[in-house]
């Protein structure tokens, strides 16, 4: 008999986090009538992540481990989906921990016909200034929901106004498989492909996506300056793949970023004072936005301090992404024929 739920966890060097993540999965499943399996996709880890997952699970659920060279989260999730057997698929990040009643809530709503759910993800902030920064940024970006968290659903209209991501996402298997198989990577190197926005946008066109505070999980963010910067650069490249298209509400910001940042780089060698003025302006502007959103004093100071670093790192990732798109099209203009109608510019 096939399981009713398959949990797909893509993993790349996340051994220290897997015990708590898997405990959260097992605990949440035990409060439901789901017959479940766990599929761990080891994306070329060098820290024995797959072994850590098996040791943490301790036979509490059927386990399938899929090993592949480091090809990125997009391919890891897609390969995991192909190995699943459940009617429903929960895709969960290795740093994301389900709250105990999260699946019980979703199970009840699925039985009422609400089939597709994205998680209400709480970012850990205690003692982690980088987590605090990302939490403020996330809640301001999707204020339509976080100012008043409540159960709601959305489709293509308002898609970018509500939180959504594949770090905590559950849907019928056939819907997820179709969405992932229909979205080829925009970059030749799929390690930088966006595995959520294009896929979820496709799903939103055919099924409402639901979100609610009761389908909750906790995310453990990066905790050092080095990993914060590295992750921000990566996210910049991934963000371009997902939102560098006209249907995204973030497209105007991306389109404006390139000429403005190029002009700034061109001016600085001749007017060095422009650099500290720009850094100060970014810091002041970010702090002002945080204050206007009624964040605490410590949050405002954290946002003001880290915003210039984050903007620089994210911008570097955006430029890298643009270079990768250009290189891919120059080498083989027809490498992704399905994307010709979705040009970012």
C-alpha cells in the first residue's frame, strides 16, 4: 500500500540540523492519520548528512536516501519528487522544523478540499542578528499577511504579496511533479536555479495556495557574517531567476538595480566620497523603513547595520545571475526553448 504522505528533504551539508528537523517531522506526522515516508536527497554533501538523517530517524518512518553530485536544490527537490509514492508531498528544508500541530491542521483542511499549502515560517531570531535582519525583511516584504496573520488563499492575483516558498510546502503529488517538470532551469548551472517562485506561480494559476498561522514551522538562519554574506550572494542569483520577469512585483526593482549600480561603480573612482554617502543612505533608509513598520529599537539598529552588507551581497548575486543568463544564451540560444516567452528584460 502506498503512503499517503511523502516528505522530501533536500540536504547539502546540513548534518547538525537534521536531528531536530526529523524529530519535528515525526512528531507532526504522529498527530495525523497520514501513512508517511521520508525521502532525503543528499546533494553531494561532504559532512555525512545522509548518515546523520538515518541515525536521527531511527526507523520511525520508512526512509529512502537519494544521493547525487552537487547539482543544487532545484534538481534535488525534483529528483526527490520522482522517488516519492505518497498522494501528498511535503517539501521541507533541512533547517525547517515543523511545529507539532502543523500537519494535523493541514490534514483537516485537505479533507475540506483545500489541497495546496505553503507554510507560515517563523525565523529564529534569539541571539542571532542575521536571523533578526532576515525576519524583519521577510515580514516587511509580505506585510499584507504578516501585519495580520490569518488563514487566506491566493492565486496569480496578488501572488507576490503573500509569503510562499518551497522550504515548507505541501500539495498533491501530481501537481508538484507537473510544476517541476514544466519549469526547466534558466541557468546552465542549475545549482543557482530558483526552485520555488516559477513552480509556485504555475501552481497558483490552477489551484489556490493556502497559508495560515496554524501550518507553522521554524527556520534556523545562518549565524555568522561569512555564511550570511555567502547565502545572500546565492539568494541574489536565485532571486533573479525567480523574479526577473515582468509578472513579478519585484521586477521593477530588479530592472532599476542594474543601471543604478553600474552608474555607482563608474562614479566611485572619480568621486570616492560617493561610496560612504551611499552606504549611509542605504543604512538610514533601511532603518527608517523598519521604524515605520513599528519594529523594535534593536531590530531597527540591526537592519540599519546589516542593510549595506546585504544589499552589496545580494547585488553581487544579481550581477552574477545576469552574467550567467547572458553566457547561457550566447553558448546555446535554444538551450531552454520553453523560456523564450519569459525573458526577464
